[in-house]
């Protein structure tokens, strides 16, 4: 029997029991679609996390203070201290001490309420310098950004994020308007371009004021010189590691710390954040893919079941073919072809369902789903392999039937 005849006979046998074949294919279809979607969600999440971290700025180092301890001895977490100062940021900005650093922007942040007429909005009010725009990779949509003179004069000016402007005024055309923060009037001189969200924070919901204005006029307190974060931009991506070492060594010397273990600050890079987040989501993707793959095992068992039933039902047919001279290999090949057809059909339909769902789910879940070509091709191969593997035993059983016993079967 030729391969063409074998394939034709196999397809005819599958179509002869359409309902049973459909249910078997359905088991494989669900498993393949689950695998494609699981891998797609994992890759999509990794892509979203990388984009969110990259939104902080390019080639960036993030320096945060150490922990704090209150009067009762309760220790806060990392980042709660006041161990970083504006002087630290100015020292890092020296091209002599840190030649691999391209820019530095210190931030002093507090949650404050902005008021304008009858409208008010609580947001993150951040004191910073004119370098912030370049270091953080942001743009101004209208008006201007903060200048060095604004910082020297402790000027009452503010640059709003588009979301903040909309919440206060109902529009982003607010240059020249006045907002009040704790009784201090600030004139809106600019509005940032939209940047979206980064993790749990909305990059468009922010109010930026000169660092000196935040320290002296808005926040005050005993730690006016302290800053909450120092953003450091490396000269280039391949000099990020060198910049991190320069920043760490400089701050260790300034803070009188012997080594990194005694440091009262933390230096983190975007690469480290991306690598950590990617490793976590990759592990989850592998775990969830393994769970989804269990449904493929169930589908494979369904293939074996239907093929065993088929062998039992077609015992006389098998006996007749063997009596007419069909070798065991031809019988085995026919049943393997039938099992492969079931696996291939389930695989192709499962991939199609997964691809369609990958285009629909992002609008429902709010998360990207990346269709991996490798996952699609691998799924089809696995589906066919399942048909072959789970069809081997029924095919071998059919090939071993003795012609006389098969013809005598009722």
C-alpha cells in the first residue's frame, strides 16, 4: 500500500467517526491553545515590564537612601532614610570624579495637595533640577521646563503632568494658570508630554517644582537638604557598569562607609531591574506552561483511547487485509497516520484559537500577549508527536493480530 493510499484510507477512517474524532481533537486543541496563550502572556508581561522600567529613562542608575529609625526604635524599610543629600548629587555630577556619568537629577518628593479655585488634587510633588528632563527621558508638550535660574531664585513655578493638569483644570492647556500648595502659589510654566505608567505609578500624574522651592517653601522640616532619589544617567549603555562603580565608590567615601555592606544607600541599574523582573516572569511562564501541558497529556490519552477502540471495531477489516497480503508494517502505518491526523488537526486548530485569543485578550486583560513563532511551530510539532506516541501501541496491536483470529472475530 502506497503512502498516498495509506493517507487516503486514514482520512476516510477519521471521517467515518466524525463525532468521536471531533471530541478527541478537542482535547488536543484545548491543550495547544493553552500552551500558546500561556507562553504569549509570559512574553507579553516581560515586554510590558521592560517597557515600564525603560520609561524611567535611558541608561539609568537609581540611587536611593538607606533605612530610617524613629524615636521609638522602629526601623523603616530601605528608601525611608534621609541619608542622601543634594551635595551628594552635585558631587556625582563632576566629570572629574565620575567621567562615565552624563547627567544627574536629584528628586525630593512628597505627596501634597494642589488647589485651583474649587478644584483640588493630591499628587506627587517633586522638587528637582533642570537636568531632570534629559535624565528621565521626558519631553515638554507645552510651555517650558524648569531652569537653573528657577532653582537659584526658589521660584514659585511648577510643571504639571498631563493627568494632573486634567484633574485640576479639565484640560492640559494650563500654562499661566496658578495652583496653590499649602498656601504657596505656583505658576504653571509647562506641561509634560504623556509617558504612561511605570509599575504601580502613573508617570503622567506629577507636579515638578525647583528643588530649592520644594526644600525651602513646600516641604521644609529639619532635613531640607535631603533628597529621596538621585537619578544618574550613564554616558552610554556599555558604560553603565563603570558609572555604577564610580557612583558607589564616591558615595562610600562621602558617607564614610568602609564597604558596600556598611553603605546607607543603594545603587540599582535598569538592567538589574529588568533582569530580576524577567527572571521572575520567565519562571512563572515555565510553571504555567507545564500546567497547561498537562492537558496535552489528557489529549494524548484520548488519542490512544480512540485508536484502541478503532482497532477493536475494525478487527475483521485488519484480518481481511492481512489475509490478502498486507504486511504488518502497512497495518501499523495506517493506524499511525490516523493518529497523526488527529494530532495535526488538533494542533492547527489549537494554534489558530490561541492566535485569535492573543489578539482579543489584551483589550480585556490590559496586558500584552506576544505570539511566539517558536511556540506556534513547537505546538504543532508536539501535537503531531502526541498523535504518533500515543498511537504506537494501538498500531502495534493491530499489526500483531493473526489473520485467522481477526477473520473469526465477531
